[in-house]
């Protein structure tokens, strides 16, 4: 596992194949980073499926309303919801959408990001300046690469647990 420099701004995501460590970029996108920590601390991301996984592009997850595979799960609705918290304003920056970065998923409205996010499988610079970048995988990208593909996948993978590193004993 990677060296964790700032446990309060680091996420540990357990996937079926291993742990993914994500450094949140709170200095670049403070609202999005705070939202991810709030939802992680509430356990809202636990058991949420990867509902849109496109080979050579990205893996999308985070629909805490409809994507929890242990709570009234309906694969057709996964990806259509958010959380019970208000949408976030865009926090665009000059950071590129490189392999391993986290981007805030949203509708066509730039200020509609809520709980959903995606992890880039490769450099996707055509997204630069259009979606908020608020984190980067610092270890475990090989486990992200193993997430089952599909829109949606027939048997989706899930985030088993998502924790703030500062909270992990």
C-alpha cells in the first residue's frame, strides 16, 4: 500500500481483488473532497455497484440512492440517483483527467455533481475543464483495472467498503 501522507484526505476503497488508496485533492476541490468523506463516514458508499464501466475509458460508481447492492437494488436504476445531500457546484481546475484520477460524475448541468464519481482507466484529456477532478489513485490501480466492464455490467462489481484512512484503526 502507498504511503499515506494525509490520512484525513485519503480514502481506502475495498474491492473484490484488493484495496485502492485514493488521495483526495482537498486543496483543489474542497467541496467534492468533503462530500466523499461525508458519504464514506456515513457508510453510504459501502456495497454500491460500478454501474457504468467502459473499457479504455473509466469506471463509474457512487449512486448511493439506487446502487447499493444490499438494499433494494435495481440494476436498471443504478446510475440515476445521488444522495440526500444537495448537488455541488463545479470545482474545475487545470488538473488533467489522467489515468487513476477521480472525476465527479454529473448531468449536463456542470453544477449537478452529487455522490457519483468515476476513475479514469487512461488519460482522458478530452474531459479536462468539464468535470471536477478531486482525487487520484495512489495505489491499487491494478484492482480498478479488474472491475467488470459493461453499461451496466451483467453482474456488477461493487465497492465493498469505503473509509477515510484517518478513521481506520
